[in-house]
C-alpha cells in the first residue's frame, strides 16, 4: 500500500493489483504451512465454514468500489494505512 497509494491508479486497477498480490503471497504461504503441519481438521473445517462469506465480501467490495468517490477511496486507504502503521508501532513498543 505504501508503494501503490502514491501511484494514484484508478480504483479498479489498485484493487485488482492488491488482490493479485495477496493471492500470490497467500499461495506461497501454503507450502510452509503444510510443511510445518499447520493444516488440521479443525483449521480446514473453519475455513470451509467461512467459504460462503467469500461471495458476500466480493459483492460488497464491488458495490463499494462503484459507489465511493475516487478521493474518498484514497483517503480511506490512507487512513487505514496510517492506523495499521500506528498499531505496528504500538505492538512493538509494548
């Protein structure tokens, strides 16, 4: 986000780029998770229970993207990035 936000890309391009980035990162994490034995029946069942919420999130995100002004979209993104940075600073201090 720190790199992408100053680019001021169109909303759809930014969202698609971020989604693709996290798809690749999470796909790569599957190998070490499997190697470390992180996949248990409980873990996989919890994921299976949450799968029906994926289309809800996709449609909500698509609706928000089409109804939120470009400047408001970037302002919300910047505030979210600031809050995430503050949380990281707080967690490292305590």
